């Protein structure tokens, strides 16, 4: 085999958020590099010197797909640093807003980024002829979830009403009743998303990974809880820095995260279901049973299925929280004070960490952000290596496609990873 044939390169990986390439060396033991060349964006640097009430608005610009997660995590970290207590209503509204954003993100990933691979299409535009029902489903559900995000946050992209301490405006009851009807209407469509994804010919692949997520009593954790894993990890979110560590490589602008013992891990929808399946809504569990999905699953391609089930579960939970609560305007006051605070939440793609040191004037002196794709970076390479090793006798194009499908299954956001 010539040197060229011993190497497979995907110079620019399409249908992912951000810029990356894949380099595979087939000579001997496969060597894999996920080359993240998305330019560094230095958010941690230019947050220094900004006021505490600017942080949420700034970090929401890290990502146009998960701005709510960055904003919420940052605001909670600032509140923890300054010992700000919020109302139960604020916690519920934050949860509903985050669930709506997670669902919208999953829909984009499943139908626009991942599904074309399994439909023999280059992208969603090529799916217009044979997959009109699926595209209509995507648009219909995403429209409702975006409107729910915008109802609470003032707008769906980069919310404006969410600030440290609470929300500057709370929509009238009639607006919530209207969106509640819309959520009820799309419940059947959400079940059809699960059916769509379950019919995809996902590769049969097994990864000996540790799956890490948040967990709490009484339901799926979104904006708080303990850090748990399928291999026995159980720690307070405040112990994050004692659990994880970051390192740099010379071929990527993103850092790699690992557990302190040096091992890689996976975060995201599959990790959440592997750790919290028993806390899903009954309807979600029944759909999982219908399509034959069981946990624990060690197939990273099943992250696609897990995302589809989360869409159903998130809609059910939003209906429950909106239907059982009456939201009203609240007064709150935040007094700047010195402190050091962190927050860990579940973004669409998995664990998201923010930490801020704030002085007595309410000015940020230090910022630290670790994103889901940084958490997954090392595990993606590990899985790629095993996938190539098991399929090295296949054709080059088949190996290339499998590698692309695997990276997309993780639903990475490389723009977030180089914050």
C-alpha cells in the first residue's frame, strides 16, 4: 500500500457546527487526529474587566445554537459567586427555556446534519424530493420550541430578559396558554421524530466509554444536580475542578478534557439517558420500548436516538411545568459583592461549565469555560481509532463515511470548543 493509500483525510468536515478535519493513518495501529482549526475566540480573556450583569449577554454569543445554555450557566455561576438567591419561579422558567432550546438544537442536528448521511444525500436540500414529511416535521416542531424560548427570553436567539436574579419581564398567562396549546399539538409529531431516527441504519459499534451527566432527585437534571457517571462517579458540581482536567494538543485550538485519572468520557444525550433513563416521562419510556432502545447503550451512534427521545421528553416536561404553574412578575435586587462561583449545566451537547471570580465592584477578574465538545474531544478520537481498526479492511470511502458519521453522531460544536 502506498503512503497515500495509508492515509485518509477529510480536509473539511461538513454538516457540523464549526471547522474541523479528520486525519487517519492506516499504517500499523491506526492513528487519529481530530484537527479543530476553528479560530480561537478568546471569550475568557475579554470577559475580564466586564461587569457581572454583562456576562450572560456576552457569553450567549459564543454559540448561535445554544445561547440559552451559555447564558444560563454563566448567570448561575455569577449568582453563586455573589451569593444571589433566586425564586422557584425563576428556576422553573430557566428550565423550560433550556429544554426548549435543547429540543430545537436536537432537531437541527438530527434532520439537517446527521440524517443526510443515512438518506444518501449531500445535505438537507437534496432531501427535498423524497423526505418532505420529515422536513415539514422539523420546521413545525422547531417553530414551536423557538417560540417558547422567545416567549420567556424575549427572543429565541440571544435572550434579553434573563439576567442575574431572575427575569426582567414575565409573559402574561394568556401567552403561556397559547404556547401550551401549540405544545400539545406537536406531541404526535415528536413521536414521529423518534420513529424517523429509529429507521436509520445506524452502524453497530461498541465503545467502552464512561458516560458522564448531571443527575438530581425528582427528574432529569438540566441546570443543576450532581455529576455522575456509568462507572461510579458521584460528586457535587462544585467539585468540578477536582474531577476534570484540561490539556492542549498542537493540532487543535480546542482543549481536551479528561477525568483526573486520565481517561476520556462521553457527555450528551446518550450519557444523560444512560444515567437517568428511569427519570424519563412515561410516554418517552414507552416510545423507547417500541423502537427497541435500551440502556445502558455503549454505541455512540445511538446518541442520535437519545436526542430524538429527549425531544419527546422535553416537550412532555414543558407541558407539565407550564400547565401546573402560574407565572407572575417578580421584583428582585442584586447587590455586587466579591466572590468565586461556578455552575455546571446540561447543554444540548452535554456538560457545560462556567466559573467566574468577581471583585467587590461586581467586575469579572477571571473566567473559565469548558464546553461539551471539549469534554468529548478525547473520546471522539478514541472511538474513531477503534472504528477504523475494526473496519480497516473495508474500502477507503466506507471508512471515510463511518468516521464522518461518528463525529456527527456526537453532535459537536467546534465554535463553542475554541471559545
